[in-house]
C-alpha cells in the first residue's frame, strides 16, 4: 500500500513555504525510504530563504537530517560505509550528496564535485523527483549515497547536524594537516567553528585562538575547547596571538573578508589557511603576495566534504557528543507544521541552529 507523505515547498525568497501531501513513489533499485526524525536549518537554508543564494525552484529545503529506515527496495542488499547491512529500523545519517563513481570525471578525493551530483535539499521538485529534502516527513535516499548507521542513544538534534557542519569541519581539519602541538586560529563561532574548535582540542592543539563578533558565542567557544577568545569588532588584529612566531594554522568559518585577511596575516612560517565560510558573493580578498611567498604559506579552500570526512564526523560525534555541549546549540525547536515560524525565528534571532522535530505536534 502506498505511503502518504508530507513536505514543505520553497518557491521564492521571503515567501511562506507551502505544505503539500503526496503519495511516496515506489522505490527503485538501490533506493531507501527513510522516515525523517529530525532536521535542522543550516545557514545555507537561511541564505536561500533570504535570497542570498539561489536554488532550482520549487524545492524542498533542508539537508541536515537524521532518520529511520522504513523500507528498502526488495532487489537491494545494502550496507553502510562500515560494511554493516542496512535494515528496517536502523537510525542513519548520510552524505548530503549521492555521487555516481562510474562517471568519467569521478574523483574519490572530491566526490562532492562529480558530474550529475544528486544533492539532498538542493533539487527542483518534478513529477518524477520528490521527497529529496529535509523539511518533509520522509526522504528517499538514492543509489551511491554514503550511509552510516547511528547508535540509538545519540540524540537526534545532534545526529541531524553530522552530515553538513560536522562533516565539513572534519574536512577542514584534514586540509589543515597535523594539528597536535600546533597553534590554531579559527574565525567564526557558528556551528562550524565550534565543532572545529572541539576537533582541534581532541587533536591535541597546543593553542586554540578563536574570534567572532558575538560575545555569547565566544563564551560558548570556551566550553568547546578554545584557549583564548577575541571579539574581532573590539580587539586589534595584533592582539590575536601571544607569540611573535604567528600561528601554524588558520581556519575561517565566518566568510568575512576582513577575518580572512586578518587570519592569513597571523600565519607564521609554513603556515596553512583553510577557507570554508565564504560561500556567498562578497568583495575580493586583499592579500600580501610577498608575505605569502616569504613565509611559504599554503591557502586551501573546501566546499562540502568527502567520504572520509563524513565518516570522521560520525566517529567524532559518537565518541564526543557527551563531552561537549552540542545539545545547547539547538536553541529552539519547532514541529514540521511550524516550519514558517522556524524560518522567521532563525532570521530574526540568528541562533546557531533551529531544530525541526518531527515528533512535535
């Protein structure tokens, strides 16, 4: 018997999302039907809602999701990324993309940049293609989606953020190189920056300096392992480190051109900068090329993450979710029927995350 599902449609910026009820299509080979337990509103969802970025419309927003398998295609025998066989009732997380490894341009180091990528929460609704975003009762996972089974005791609000912010932070750590014993500077204490701070702490960084323009977020960063905090509106750039040698690594999660310029200027010899946050239009960076050459600097960018980053994120949360106050980062919850109120709250109050709890009525 066909299952009836619900989702909310985004059509254009600043317009109320529209509720739709529809029968869920029959699964194709390799597909999985998941009942969504929880979703969170990512910064990119808010940027789309506010018109700062464009998505093919109409669409179902939301890609930070956790859910429970309720149906597997009868012709499919599927395993998660660790080799465990998937079964009905499993709580799972998955990559925000499905990437076909058989395309001519596929690169296992950057599967998120493959041709014909299927990105959850970023697709246009068609008659043949629905239930692909998080602001819905269900989602259909397509073939070539990387999946991990999660422990039942992991709280859904934390689990929902693994496959975007936490996996991206893991990618930043990978690009930064060896962290143990290093001096790290991180700008932007949203979810990405806070997770990155905790990951640097667990990786054995000797110094973790963080910056933001919000004192409350800076205070929160101390609970995630920051050794020093600076308000970038109030403190001078030369105050960011207490050593003349500069920092070994700078990671920008803010997307602020000023923060990126200041951070690169703090790097010492052989320093590495990793840019994550600048995913919207802004002015061009002004960097001192001579100093980049003389200090032998490396600058790298990351958009989304690869499979190793995703698995690192799952393992990190499984091991550390009780050690750091991750649950405090979901500042307010709404039901799926309250999704428009959730967007209004997020735009006005700028919380680290807003949660959509599918069990709320």
